[in-house]
C-alpha cells in the first residue's frame, strides 16, 4: 500500500512537457526531460533538491515560497529521510568542544 508521501509525489509527478505536450522521460533525482524538445521539468523532490544545490539549505517556509512546493510535502520528505533539516546538517559537520561540550560549527 502506498504511504502518504508516495501518493502526494505521484499526484505531483509531471507526465507531459508544458511546452510541447510530449512525453517526459525520468532522468533521476526528480528531473524529467522531454523526449521531443529537451525541456527539463522537475517534480517536488527535484525542485527542492535543485534549490538546495543552488542556494544551500533554508527553512521550510522559505523553501516552499521559492519552489512552490507545499510545506506539508517538504515536511513529509524530511520525515521520510529524503532531506535533512538545516540544523541536522550543521550538527553533522560540527564538532563539540572537549571542555564545555558546545557545538563548534564548521566553515564548509
């Protein structure tokens, strides 16, 4: 049985090119390419992934505004482990102070 995320993503999966209406081919990572004209189209996952790759992580509200992907879908993607919230990424790249235990954020 399909879970909520799979249903939402399937409902929002592009099937035809918005430019020429021909069939799209899935290229991976949420990207689709038109077989006829080569136009690229992204599903919700691809829109968020592309935004993060180009601009870095952002709060869910900002991601939603920038990509047009509803906050609920972004939250489900995070919940299902497709993306990590910014705090988790920062913590993963951080170290803790041996003396006080505070997080020392990395510069990369």
